[in-house]
C-alpha cells in the first residue's frame, strides 16, 4: 500500500511502499528522495481511515 510521509528534514512529501503483511505497527528507516536524509518512519494502521498513517522523525 502506497503511503505518503513528510520528510522531517526538508518537509517534502515522499511516497513509501508499506508492506501490509508486516503488521499494523511498523518502524523502519527510509531516506528522503529529495534531500537524502534518513527518516525513521513509525507506521500504524488506522482502522477508521482504513489506511496506514506514517510519522517521520529524524534519526537520532
Ligand atoms: Zn527531505
């Protein structure tokens, strides 16, 4: 399922391909396609919206 997240460094929107079979709570790092900085993505499935919601944080 394709989901968007906003880069925590440059604010640009990126698309991430979330693996639905990996569960309703996921966390992984993905580089921004614009500024190439590593974002740590926290993904959870929102059953009301019936889609994944992604929260992006800077890698500490
Ligand atoms: Zn960026």
